[in-house]
C-alpha cells in the first residue's frame, strides 16, 4: 500500500493502462507536454509519445467526436475535458453518438471511451469553473457515470472504465485533487463500476453522497456520533448504473434517508435517489427522504462568503441530519 493524493492515483491509473494496452490513448487540451492544467497527465507525453498523448484544439465537440471515431477503429481513447463547465458543446456527441452507438448498431459496435473531467466548486472558480454537471449526463441511457471519492477508488474505477466496452463519464472533484489522500494498493486491481460503498455504518439515518460530499458527510457523521446520533454514510460513487440494492438495504436498517449533493437542488441527481427510496423503500421510512443540495442560483459565486453560502458543508449536513432524526 502507498499513500497517494487523489490526483496521483488518477495519473497512475492512466500510466498503468497505457503501459498494459497499446490501444489506450489520451487526448485533450494541454494534456501533452504541459501535463494538463492540474498536472494529472504529467509525464505521459514523455513516456508514450505524441501519437498516444495528443494535444487537441480548444473544441470539446471535436475532442469527443474524435474519441468516438477512434473507438470504432480499435483504440480505447481517454478524452479529457479541461473543466466540466465546458463539456456541453460535446453534449450531442456524448448523447447521440457515444451513448447510442451500441443500440443503433444492434450491438455490432461498442464505444469504449472514457471522458474525464474535473467538476465542482469550493475552489473560488466562480461561474465557469465550479459547475456540477452529473444530472444532465446520468439521464442518458448507454452512458455510465462514475464519481470516485477515495484515491483507491479513483484508480480502480478509472482502470475499470478504460477496460469497459461502453462509454464512461468519469467525474473528478477538483477540490479533491490535492486535498484528499489515501492508501492505494501497490498490486494490480480494479474497482467494479456499479456497487456503492458503505463508508461508515450507522443506525439512526442514512446519508447518501458522492465525490467531495462523502468527505463532508463523514465529518458530519463524526460530529453527530458525539451527540449519540449514528449516521450511516453511503458513498454512491456510481450514478449510472445506480446501486439501488445497497441504497434500499441501508434505508431498511436506519429508516431515514438524507441525500447530499453539491449541484442545484431542483432537478439534481439526488432527486433520483429520493424517488427510488420513496417508491421501493416506502414501508421502511420513518420520515420523508430529504435532499440537501446547492441553492437554485445560476452558478457558484466568486465572493468567498457567497461561495460558502452555496457549498454544502459538514455543519449543514449535521443540521439537516438532526432535523431528520427529530422528525
């Protein structure tokens, strides 16, 4: 085992997969000699050359479109979108081409691409460098959506995504790149796409979260534990496919559900979790499924106090949990 930053675990996954499989290529803006704006692809250009680590124009639709073309010609491209806020010009390529290729070809073609992109706020990125985009893309059948929390999961899930025969959107919370560390196995491993993980067992309520919000939820659970409230924290980590079995089993144990996500509350992915619990776990509930999410404003503000007002934090989660237990 080695202690790794979140960022380094992702880098190692890319390096190992490119070493293992010569069909794996990386493409995106500044991923080559510069090593990416966050340094995730640093050293890959020197290790594998310009034919496999490709700097692209600033054109997201082109990046994903080229990756789709590569995938049907025997390659396994990992396309980096520099910030999730700028992924939307590629929406049609992701929705209409990548996600539907297997369906429209009657299973003759898969589309083994990975689209990596940093998302989320809390880093003073303001309007165009703080968005959470998961709800738009988790809605798309044929596209897997993965949001790791631990460095080990970041590495193992990315390796699984590269090997997957269908497209995977891999979301990396930019605030976690250098602030989150953890033990990562030295040996070869993957983490399967699909199953959720229980990060902390509990009896009084279940907190469902993904990405950075798992970190905040665990902090909240520790504070609640000192007050005699035992919160179970479930790291959803794969939004599509969603592990409804683990979610419903957790609610059956605790009888209360708090769904935490950073995106705007209205129409956010947490609503899907809440609906699943209401429809399939209603008889186990002692309180309504509750969402705690970002306010419905157009973007994360730049002002530090307003950014704190927008972001979901451990104290906010703990307050929502207390209210739910007291219901």
